[in-house]
């Protein structure tokens, strides 16, 4: 199966696995102009494992969504591939030093957005 076909959104499993694969492929192509194999090779050269690379992509995408969209934290967690919101919050805090709600508040230009909590 080609990455472009999966990224087109035609394959979506109940558990979101294809949606997650499509997000990773799309993000990798947008940010690094590459495909999955190139991303894995980049990880090897940088000395990080693929899971760390994937988590970094997820968190960076979540940061963009937290600032630009008025979605609840649970919805953003699902959009970036976390089925468990508590895992998402824990990983987000580990990566950025802030919870998603704190990150949103610290980058807000107006009144606090709805859904800042878990």
C-alpha cells in the first residue's frame, strides 16, 4: 500500500490506526519532504528511535491545534493519535513542561478557550 493512498483518508480503522498512519505520513511529507523510510533513516542519523520521532510529531501538531483551534483537549488528543487523554497529557507535559491546558493559556491571545482540562 502506498503512503499517499493511506494519507488520502480512504482507509480508516475503528481504532484510528490508519488515520494515525496517514497523519504521520502527511506530517512527515509536509515538514521534511520525505516518506516513512526517509523518516526512519533520519531517526537513525539523529540517534533517536522512531517512537520518540513519532511522539515529537504528535506533540508539535497538538501545539498547533491548541493555539489555532477551539477544540477540547480530548478531541486534540484523538486527532494526534492518542486514544487515552491521560497518556496524551502526560506525554505533552514531558515534552513541553506544561499540560495542554497550561500551554493553551500561555499562548492565548484572548479569553481562555473551552475544554482546557482533561
